[in-house]
C-alpha cells in the first residue's frame, strides 16, 4: 500500500510517497506560475552557437538551451514552440527541445522526424504483452511517434487508445495555433508535479492522498476524481512532522546514512559524479563472512536506491560495495539492483562493475537535486 502526503516544510512544498511507514520518494515543488518541465512555450531564439550545434531560446521568465542539428534552419530572432525537457539547475540553463511531445499515463506522443515510429517501453519484457500492445496500437502511429509507457502493461486496450487519440488531438492543436500566438505564450501547461507523481508512481498504486494545502486538495479532486484524498486540518501536529517529512528533509545534507543492521553508507556529491561507500559499521556477524558481506550489500542497495530518489541524485554514480569472493553473490546483487531501480520514475541503469570492483550506475536527470533546492530556499 502506497499513500501520498503533500505538505509544506521550510517554505517548500513536498510530495512524499510512503510505503509501510517509510518515505520512498520525496519530490519538492513550487505551486507557482514559473515555466516547468513539460510546458510548451512559444520562444524566441536569442543566440545560435553553430560550433556546438545549439541555440539559446528566450522563454520570457527564463532562458533555455536548445540542441539543434546543423541543417535545422533555425536562426537568431526566430520564434518557435519549444518543450521544456529539463528545469534549470545551479548555473545551468533549462533545456528545451523543438520536437514537441505530450506525456500521459500510458503513452508519450511525439512529433516525428520522418516516418512515425512506434515503441514499447523496454521495461515491458513479457513477449505476449508486447505483442498485444503492438498489434492493438501500432496502427495509430500515422502522424506522430507513439511511445508506450510501462503503466500500459495489462491495461484495457480501449483505455490506452483513448489516451493516445486525446494526446494526438492536443498536440495537433498546439502545432496549429502556435503561428498565430504572441511570443512567450504558454501553449501548453504540464500537470502540476503532484498530479504527475500520483499518476506515474512506480513504487505501487497510490491508494490515498493526504494534504493540508486547500488548493492542492481542490486540484486533485477536480483532476483525479477517482483518487481518495483528504484535507488534513490539525494545527497542533503539522503534517510534515506526523509523517517524518521534516526529519527526512533535514537529513539530506548528511553524508552518513545508517542501515538497520548497523552498517552504513557514505554519500559524497561532487561536480562530476556521486560517490557512495558501503561500510560494515556495527553489523553483527552472526553468519559466515561472505554471507554477512552479501547481506550488508543487499541492504545497502535498497537504501541507495531510496536515497537516490529522495535526494534526487543523478548522472554518474559510483558505489564502492564491500568486496565479495563469490561471483554468484554479485549476480544476485545485480538482480536486486534492477528490481529496486525499476521502481524509480527517473530512468536508473546498472552499467557494470569496473576492474576495481566499483559498481557503476547512471540516473537520468530531470529535476534539481534536493540539496540544491534547499540551499535556494
């Protein structure tokens, strides 16, 4: 059972996904009018940098970096609709794309580069299910690319088809009206982060939502009428403290994270990568040496996956696990990694073990790290 708590702490609003009393994911957001990932805005090209095949687009309140191909024909002062794909982070501008797309619960609809493409999420591995989805949906890819998301697995075909057609209609309308709109117009506003988080939660199906923010309560009731939501009104005990959101937020700047077994991990963020070290600490060695090491590493892998989500760490991640002698133990650990990373809404990939035995991971960057958000608050 997963339930969602949406509240405010330290001047920032948070979405917490909680399972069995443990916060598994923590997403900060601002309930304001600033452009965000997923918005489509009619921008104006301010600078073009041919040497690195890129341009910068003025979106009104913000500026965005726009990768372009050499034959794109885009030039300074051009007005064009762009999709914000990444929000600004640190001293880096937001990233935009001139290839527009809309994301739903079951699919992504995207402008085609040529012949429309139909793809199914690699996380859907069952051959019969992939065939069912391809046979039932591939024919819809006539004007736009269609990407079938993991959430479509085992879902009713009519439900997925209706969403595909609805998103296609919306994207067609955006493309049609863009030339007649004034520069910096927001042509499409993405769902608020809490709506997206509830819709796309990969930890499990969200069964209940609790919030103490009336606007959030009203928005979810309107946009997601099937969701069980309640408005928390106890002023004596803040919602952030009741569900340990406050203590979790306060802990994200700490390097050391203790595990239940007495072992611990050390997390160091650098400009180039995140380095995580696993230590045995006060682990009680009731079992054999090798079994103890495997148990520590296994517990650490689960907590590392959780910390990546909560702290929103991304890019290259190197993990120094406790060395094990048996190859079979490493294989078991890799299977566990793939399982826990599958619960992450941001694509996280196990690459390999290096020659020095370090575990190499990558995690797709979508939002700013929580530490950075807290520093700016």
